């Protein structure tokens, strides 16, 4: 316990993007600094300390790295009430005006990190910008895409265009479907893939999308696939020729990076961090809530094999250079060390 320099709380039992970030980063950061996670719902392999033990840790300076309001509040309680020697760090992914309560909490932090330049623009104080990264050793291009497509029961010939994630209006699944209906009508060699889960009231939304596709006569070419586990996702990117991220709103959004790491160009909306991820060499950007613009932006990649091949190479190169999770982890560890010093 005397080696704990950083505590990364996760005060939400249900899986979320924040939880996934903690689970991805802490094992890598633990190679460079004494860091543990705390809170419920975390996997057993993660370096961990129970919440109840925090006040009884040997007294020394530590960094408390919060990513939610509740975690900022607990950090303040531990520091100001229980008198633990903590430096408070907050990472913000939000891209909207903060409430007065959140502004107050952020104002109490010793240091703040934003996950994109757009996120930083909503913070009324100095901050460091550190974009998320992914495991580019796990997300890689397929050595034999035809064989992988056959294994997954997908068309071996032709082009595949995908859209993955939760199925709901916020994620723009309907915009993807409408764009595919438009794009596929004159391109018989293209198939669209929708993969994800529709929870609760979004089930009706999914059924309406399926009905829309059937009405267009494209039920055999715009396929709705069940959600797969995280460890299988890389294969579903690898089979694609183009990935579309049609979100209407997004905090950050990892799917474009995951696709690019697998050598897949991306057409994305101008939300989240997508403008800082996708370049003209690796894909295209359009305004949100515009299915026609999505179809138009996808056309050059679907119709020009040379453009598509170049974008595939550029996508993988950019992911390797700029979005390795090791880079994100190292940037945060550098901030931890500055705060501890």
C-alpha cells in the first residue's frame, strides 16, 4: 500500500465509457507508477484498493484522478474532511455547458484534463488536452479479409460499410440507414452492416429501421447484426471497407479510431472528437443529422478503388502514430508526476 501514488475511482457499477477508460488505462499506467483503481464493478485483474480502506492508507501525497462529478465530490471529502493528502485531477469529456454545481467542483480541482479541444472549450479554466488512445496491437488490419468474411458469414466479394454501437437516435443509426438506402440503390456490390444493441424504448426505433430497409427492398443488403463482446470487435472492423460514424452527439467516440487502426477509412459527423481524429487523408467529415451528406461523402471511397486503398493505408498509419493507448497513458503519468512533485 505504501507504493500507491495515484487512485483512479470508478463510482458506477454499470459499464460505461468512463469505466472502460479506467479498465484500459490503469494496467498500462501501473507499469510506470503506483496506481490503483477503487470502486464497484471492476474486473479482478485490475490493481485495486477497496473504498473503505482509503482513509487507512499510509499517509503520503497521492493523486486522485476523478472522471465524474461523484468522484470529484468524494475526492474533496477525502481531502478536506478526512484530511488525506490528495492532489485532485479531473478528466472531462463533456461537450456542453456545465451546471453551476459541476463548475464549482471543477473549480476545486488542482488540475484538469480535457479529452479533446472541443471539450476544452467548455471549461472555464486552464487544462491539458489528452485524446484517448486504443490498443493498436489488438486492432490491426486483417491478413486475409476474404477468409475472415467467410468465417463471419459475410459476403466475400464486394464492399462492406459498417456502423457499430448502441442503436438509438443520438447515435445516428437512422441517419446511417437512410444514407445506405441512398448509396446502395445504385451500387449493387455494396452491403451495409448495422451492429449493436437497442435497449428499452430504443427497441421500437430498431424495428422501425428494419421496416424502412425492408420497404426499400434492401433487407438482404443492409444487415442488422447482434452485439458482440468487446474481444470480438476487431474482427468486425477488419472486414469493412468503410466505417461511418453518424452520431448526432458524442462525448469523445472511440469507434473511428478502432476502425482506422484496422485499416478502415471513416466518414464521420462533426461531433465529439471526430474533427480531431478524421482527416482528409483518412476519411471525410460532414455535419450531423444529414444522411444525404453521409452518402455523398462515402461515394468517393465506394467508387474509386485507388482513393479507398490510399485512405486505408493512411488510416492505419494515423492510428499508430497518434492514437496508441500507450501515448495516452504516458501523457497522464507525466501529469501525475508533476502533481506529486
